[in-house]
């Protein structure tokens, strides 16, 4: 059994390594207007800067967990760290939008290796009676990334350059590598299948890329253009092939048999809707505040921090309440309250008073999300046998990543269509300042986008109210401070066997 020094090094390596990934997930949205001004990007390029990262991270995270189980968690963790450091440097020096988008996609691949291996290292290093406390520490410290990211990133953007939000990852990666080398032990799953579902990963990646590409580029080219409908049809065909392959292979990336559980299936469908609305809303709110309302990067970064604070204070309490009354009511009412908060946030005009116009909606959304996260995570994990808890949590986190990926693209198409309809021409950029006509069209487009995002979240609550079944008292499992719980920017992914 590893000694106390190895445990400390493992915990802090996992915290620091994962935080690097989470910091990038929260700070990039704040940086998009500055990137737009420097690299002359439009809304589509801004979407791709976010989506390329989510696409590779979301589609490969289960594969990353499998590689750690088979090849060694410490080894794969180091690969992920080195890859994330190198790709962060590439992002920092990108001369234009296309190289930045490519580097972001490579960053996502590195993140898919790094984060699941970090949690798997904790699981392997700490014995059962110490594991819960270690994972709780990991959760608390990595959760701070969602506060530090927008604040520190906003300061770097405002006073130095947006490039520093990527460059600063390099010393953080080097510090983590030093900790790993100082004494983090190697571990692997001796019972894991040596076969990895590379075919499933490829089909999932291409299947997601096709519709996302079509939705982002459709406002520019139109649905009738082969550049739009061919990737859309091909992507949907790839997703159908993915389902067919997962049914037939003996080592599936996503075991479809788990979806036979009602609560597991409904819980993941709710995740798709709730975190789709969340991902799209945070993307568009931060852009709107800077490009239309005139907020500084620091002010825009601060705007959504109350959501993280509320979740920090209330999530554990709502998890305990879910144990007493069952998850159904909280999973139903929580998203409905959160969705109303998003609709409120979507009522902004070109002049935004934070306290009276934005904060009430932000607080309402944070309250609803706090009531949702712990019951949702516990329901998904409690719906499957204990030995499947790791892969179930990995699937739930992957669904949340994919939800943000698809929602940003789909709602972006709605935003662009509303903007063009309001303005009557397509030569201006949505969610931008300029003439009064452009500002008015941007406000209308923003309100439509946030309305759709809010509807997604509310619908997730309605589905939970209808479909979730409270477990019998004797079958109920105690709430856990589950590291797979999904927070403000995007969920904290974990490996296949990290639970």
C-alpha cells in the first residue's frame, strides 16, 4: 500500500493536472471577444474554438480511461500532461483562427487522456476508507478552477493578452510533472480487457463532427449547399453505425445494455438537455456582455461566478435532501427553476445593470442547478450495478460534454437565423456592436438563443418528473460527493473505473 507521501503527491498531481483542463474550459468563453478582435474571427470561428475542444474531449474520454486501465494510469496521465502543455503552447502562438482551432482539437485529445487518469490514480492509490475524503478534496480544489478561471483569465486578457490564458498552462504542466516524478506510483487494472474500442471512438468522433459542422456553417452556406447537408447526413450515418457497432462488439466504449435501466436512460436524457442549455447559455452570455453590453473581460468573468458559489454551498445539502425524499422531485423542479433563470437572463438589453438585470436570473439559475446536480449524479450511478459505477459515470460525463457541443452549434444556428431575420441582411455579425440596427438585431438574437437554452433545461426537468422513479427506501444508496458531478462550465470527466 502506498505511503502517506505517495498519497499526498498523487492527490496534488491529480488536482493540479485536472485543474489545468478545467481552467481552459471556463476561461476560453471570456477570451472569445478578444480573440475575435485580434484574429478577425466571426461567430462561426468563435464557436469552433470552443467546439473543437469539446468534440475531441467528449468523444474520446472513455477511450482515455481505458488506455489508463491497460497501459498504466501514471503513464497515460503523463502523456496527457505533456500533450496538454505542447498543445497549449500551440494555442498561445496561433497566428490565425484555423491553427487555433486545430490546436484546440489536439488539446481536447490530451485532456481526454489526462483527466480520467487523474481520478483513476486517486482510486488506485487510496484505500477504500480514505478514498471518499481524497475524492472530496479533489472535488473541492478542482471546483475552485471554475471561480479562478474567469477571474484570472479576465485579468490576463484585459491587462496582457488572450494568448496568456493558454501560455500559463505550460508552467502548471511542468509543476505537475515534477510532482508525478517525485513519487506518484504506477497502477493498472490487471483484469481490464486489452482491447480498446478504437472503431467506436472513430465513429463517435466523426458522427458528432458532421452535424456540428453543418449547424455551425449552415448560416453562411444554407441547408441546400453540399458543404452543409453532406456532413450532416454522413455524420448521422456514422452515429447510426456507432450504435450498431456498440451492440455487436464484445468490448464496447459505451455499453448500451446500461440504458435498459429506466433511471439511467432518463437521467442521461435529462443530462443531455440540461447541460446542453447550460453550455450554450454560458457561451452566449459572456460574448453578449462583452460585445454588446460593453463589459470588460474581468466583469464578464465575474458575472457567472455566483452560480459556482451557490453550487459550492448548496449541492451537498440538496444531495442529502434527495436521499430523504428521493431524487424525482428535485430532478424535476430544479431544472425548471434553472430554466426560468436562463429565460430571465435572456431578457437583457444593450444596457445591462448587473444587480437589477442579470443577477436575479443568475441566482435563480444557480439555485435550480444546485438542486439538480447531486440528485442527477446519484440517480445515474444508483441505476446500475455497483461494478458498473465507473463506466456509468464516464458515460454521463460524456453525454454532458456532447450536450454542450451540440447545443452551442444548434442554438448558434437559431441565433444567426434570428439576427439575419431582424436585420434583413447577412453582412453583419451576430452578437456584435455597431449601428443601432445591428445592436437591436443582436439583442433579439441573444434573447431567442437564451430562450431556447432555457427551454432545453425546463424540458429536462419535465422529462425527469415524468420518467424518474424514486428508489425503494431499502434500495436507496447514500449520496456521494461524486467527482463526476457536472459543474458550471462543463462536467468534470472521469475515467471508466474512477468511481
